[in-house]
C-alpha cells in the first residue's frame, strides 16, 4: 500500500465490559455502515480498544483526538459526517 492509499482516519471504540453492555458493538456496526455509505474503504478504520477507564460514561468513542462519551449506538453517521467527511 502506498502512502497515497494509506488509512487516514481512525475511530477508537472502547470494547470494555461496560461499553459492550451499552452498545459499543452496535456503534462499531453503525460507523462501519456510514463509512461504506460514504465510500471510505481503505481510508477509515475502526480500532477496538480495551477499557478506557470511563465506564460510567459508556460507550466511549475517540475520533480526531476528541473523546465522546455516552454515544448512542446508532450515531455512526453523525460522527463520520462531523469528523471524517469535513
């Protein structure tokens, strides 16, 4: 893969026990669907993290150095629009 084709955008989704209970798997799916919709294959990657220690604020999403807490599992499109497509 050349530098031109390298992944440029990342979203970190906590996969700790509390985040899983609050919908982190569904959030990953929502982000993935939004990325496909906007043809971001090879340009955007979801990285599953271990517990971030913010269990009371589950689920946790990190995009472009911005921490988002209590993210609704169906809000993938919102975060792709706000941080990746701009």
